[in-house]
């Protein structure tokens, strides 16, 4: 079914009605030609009822029940044993893994089509998140953040929500110790920002019915962020599964596509409480990329003109089109990070 990622319009009902008028006029048994009805319906007929189905901007999948009347939410989630289990990931639309201090990683999960009542465990923001959330115009949600990071995030015009800023309510998991104990009721939070005028985010990636094929088999692979941190993946039944993830049992994010993007690392300009320098992933510019989908891999290049610009992928000089579905983006550091692929 054709899908559109254009914003909502007030004429949706009018267009559907016009399409129905046209169908009725063309299928009736009346001997008289329905020229007038057909002529009047023609301007809208080219956009029949099927084209009115919107596409989820994070997955490219048809939103048969329509798009939500709230912004998208990018939530920062702990990605170590200390914060396990991770809640709500299976209901995310798109997930990003980024490097933080100490060679560890953290997840940034986009929620749009679903807003779980339990998401977490929620952690602090990083300046890397600016370029992740800016293209969507949505909210960035975290437990808090260093003063340096928060000032930059606000200066960038990001709609930031945290306990520290007083515009976010988090609960505490009694089975966890701070700072790994914060949980978010995203369903309740989203209800505060519901509006019929809510803007639909632009497409985050380029999806299409004819995805760019891979060139090599790749049924298993490992994505290395540092000497002590790597994410292992296995392909099966059309999806990818993390072999060493921290999600609630049976409720992990299982993407159709994994993108490994090699990114430049910079110093964020501050240290964590333990004295570790905090890195910043520079998610602008260009770099090498590996597209893993359908049990195959494809070498490509990624580019992003600025923090607000969309992410582009090119292979062999041609734009890469992704299969509609869930995507996991791995932002690995150039030089120190990489991907090791196993073909079977």
C-alpha cells in the first residue's frame, strides 16, 4: 500500500470522500456517463484513499491507524548490567547506541508509534544527542545532564525534559540503586503533550519498497566500541537479535536493519564524577558505514550536513534505500571501533 510521510492535513476526510465519490461514479450500473462527477473528483482522485495512509517516519511502515498526536520522544537508557533489565525497548521505533565515558555505551531510543508506561532505566544526556534529536523536532528525555551539556542542548533549541529541569517526572525502582533506578511512564508523559496540531517528524532515513541489496552474507557480527565494549548480533527469522543485550527477557528491540556508522570522537569538555573524560560523538560530516539487513551486509558511506539535517547513505555513488522496518544505529568511533562479520 502506498504511504506518505507528509504532515497531517485538515482535508483528510474530504480526500477520502472524494475518492469514494469517484469509485461510486465509476462502478455504478447507470447507462448515463458520470462525466460531471468524474471531472469534479479528478483533482483528488490522483490521491486515492490508499495514499492517505501515512508512514511512520522512523520505520517507513504504513501507519494504518494514523500517526499519533504527540511529538516523538528520544529517551536515554542505561546499557550496562547496573541498569538491567532495560524496559520498553521492544516498543521503540528506532534505537541508537553511542559511546560514553569509560569505554561504555548508552542507548538513545526513539518512541513515537507507541508510548510504554514503563521505560528505563533512564540516564543522563550527552552532547551527542543534539544531532540525534534535532532532525525530528521532538523531545529529548533524560534523568539530567552535566551543566556544560545541558547548556549546549538548550542553546541548540532542543526541547529537553529531565528531572533537573523540573519538567519531567520519574519514579524510582526499589530494586536499583541511584543513578540506575530511574523509570519513566512515557504514556502519562506523552498525554501532557497531545495536540491535534502536533507536527509529524520528517523521515529519519530513506525507506522504500525496493531496498538496496547487500553484497555479502552476514548472519552474525560484532560491533566494537572500545577494548572492553562490543555488541554481538545474530540474524534469524528476518530480524537481528542482540546476544549480549540487557533488555527485559523476551522484550528486546529486534531490528530489521542495523547500521554501523564510523564517527569522529571529540572531547565534550567535561569529566564524569569518577574523573573520566566524556567523549562526544560528532554525528555530522561523513564516514564509512556498513548496512546489515536480511542476513547480508553492504559497504556504504554516511553523511549528515549539520545537526538538523537528515542522515543520508550512499553506496557505489547511489543513494541507499532501506527496507521499511525497525533500525538500530551503532555510532562506533573511527579507529577504535569497527564491525566483524561472520558469513554462514
